C-alpha cells in the first residue's frame, strides 16, 4: 500500500504515503465480502492509523515471519490457501507468496519477486497497485 519509502520528520516521527485510490478499492471490495489484512516487518503507528481508516482488522506489524502470521490468520478464519491472495515486493515476502492461491507484486517489486508471482501490477506500490489487484479480483469474480 506504500511506495516502500520511509520518511522521517525532524522530530523523528515516521511517515508513509498512501494512495487514495487504493483505499477506495479496498472499501469497494469489502462491500463485496473481501477481507483484508496487513502483515509488515516494520511497526509503524501510521500504518495502524491507515488500517483503522480502512476498517482493516487483521493488522500484524513488527513480524519478520510473515508466513507464520498468515498461517495463524488462515487457521483462525478457517480459510484455505486457494482462497487467499498476498501482494509482496521483496525477497522476505517470497515464502508467503509461494503458498497463497493468488500471488501478486507491484511493478516496483524486486525482479525475483515479479518473476515468481501470478500477477504483476502495472502500477507501482503506493501508486494504485492495490486498487489494480482489487479490480482484477472483482472482475474475475464477475463483480
């Protein structure tokens, strides 16, 4: 949902840039029953805030083992891999990208990630990639 940049204010607060079109896509997809989650290796209060704005309940930050978090979510929600999608952009996302039913990457993902996923967005992270993926999923479902 971001461009991968880490911005700091003079006081040291961390900031991130989010795309409003991504947010609208998430809100629209939620209306069709899709659920969203965030799994991040970093722990950033602004991500918590954005998730709250978008009514994303599954927010897991400061977690290096994204696959373990996913397995826990999947078990709690009684989901199967083929029902799940994950978008990642770097090598540490690969273990999770390998198991989900639909793996995706933004255009600015690492080349190794882009080669390994099912769907590569034309948009870069933070520039509408989430919206593009959501629109793709909804269209595939005939919605």
